C-alpha cells in the first residue's frame, strides 16, 4: 500500500474521530435507595420522570405512578414505551404521563411468592406480603414525599412478579389501582389453592383493573395457561357487573419475549379511550361524558387532558363560524375549571376572549396567566398591547 493511500486513510480516521466526539448524555432516569424496615435491608429503585415534569409551566401537574417489578430487566424498555405513548411531543398521548419506578431485585423468589412453597430442602419463599408491605408502606410513601404523585398506582409484574401482582389484586386492601400480570407463574396455585383465594375475594377487587397476558410455551405451559383462563373466568363469574379486566393470549410469543408487547397492550387496555382524537369530539358535553365513563371504569377522576381541550379550542377559534368560536370559549373555560393552576389555560382563555372582542376579560385572564408563570412573555405583551389599544 502506497504512502499516499496510508496518509489519506489516517486523515479520514482522524476526521471521523473528530465527528464522533461525545457532546452529552441521554438520561432516562436516576438511581435512588431506601432503607426498608419491613425487609430489614436497603433497596434500590430507579426513577424515570415524564418530559413535562421539570418544566416551569407544568409545575402544577401531578402524575400517576407505575411500579415495575424486576426493574433491572424491564425498567429501560418500559420507561421508553411510557414516554412515547404519553408525551405530547409524539402526538400519540394514548395514556397519561406517569412516573415510572423500577424496583431492583435482591431475592425475587422470596419477595414475589405470596405463599410458602413446601420443598424437601428449606427455602425462603412466601415473603410476598412483606414485600407488598415495603412497597405500600415505605416506598410509595417516600415517592409521595419526594415527587408530585397522584393517588393512582399501577403494578407491573412478569413471571413470579406477575404472580405477586395477581395476589395484590385479589387482596382486600391494596394501594394499587391497576395491575399488569404478564405470564404469571401460577405453578403453586392448584385448583384447591386458587379456590381458597377466590372465595376470599371482596368487592374491592372488582373496583380495580387487571390485565393478564399469557404466552405460548408449547406443551409444557398448558397447565399454567389453563390456570390463567380459570382465574379470569372465575373473576368474571363473581363480578356483579362488567369485569374491569382483560385476558390476552400471545400465540407467537414465549415467556421471555412477551413482556414488552404485553406491557404495551396492558397499559393501553387500562387507559382505553384516554387518547381520543380531537376529530372525534363534537361538543364539550360529549367530551366530559367520555372521560366520566373512563373515570368510573378506573375508579379514578380523569379529566379531559389539557392539551386535547386546547387543541379543540384553537381549532374552533380559528374557524370562520361564529358558533364555533363560542364553542371554543366553552372548551377554554373547561380547561381553566379543570386546571386552575395552569398558566397556559388562562393564556388560551385570554386569546379566546380577545378574538371575541371582550378586551377586559382577555386582560384579566392574561394577568392570571402571568401571575402563575412570570416568564410568560406572551401574556405580558398582550396585556400591554390591549391596554394601549383602549
């Protein structure tokens, strides 16, 4: 190889090295630790916050909490899915923004088995209720103290984690509102054990939502799959109304490959209807009724998302039809009623009143917006502009 060619190659390598310099990091979460008195050990957990969490204009927001068992395995992928499905940046918004918490394992066989398993050799199974006590009495309390959480919590578990999630769902008292149990390992739940658990069910369980995913393991998984079906059918027969639950079988997924697609489908099932398109909304009454139905199903007050109502309002405000402009005003007023601490809701209402020629009301709302967010230069400019025009 000639010296000229070698020199050119070295030059190109040098250029590529310059181009590939590190300019920053992509951070999806932070690591935390808590001393558990219940478990008598330190436990590590990872946190992923929503895109809007640290924005000044969103400082009024509170977020539901998703607890991910086996966080060392599932945290990164689930945090990414939640971010994509909830962030306004991608215009998907199928689910609310939420705080994702991944619990790192210490002894999953101990922590995720609700019942003592009798074996020839001594084992430490059966610590499921203690672990749930740690989650509910210690971890969730710490999260409520450190972060802007709302009182809606979802528990995700796969395999033994799915067993624990199902057990928590069936308990009379739990701090969790919805459950995603992915291919739960029901190996120890024979007919007698399952019947005892079903007989102890109370009406509280049927106020919660549970999604159960079943994977295809071939012949060796028939018993586990049959137990999933048996449990689901028993729950359905015991529920007085429509069972807030879903069972889904994945013929083309095995125990290892099913968690990601099952989480997507499970979280979508929980919040089915949340991501309604603005094109399908005809009136304020229809919108509020839609989210009232969703709230009743989840036993949690879910109000029409601020971004969606804003989208509806501006679409109608830009219409040449005066009736549409009055409808727009109704939507902006709805946002102020539902999100009274949002600077943006008052700013948008100010624009609506300005468009309708009601200058004083426009100024009043711009002032409210500016008070909530002193960095809102749009509101500041509009107040000055409208005062000078009078």
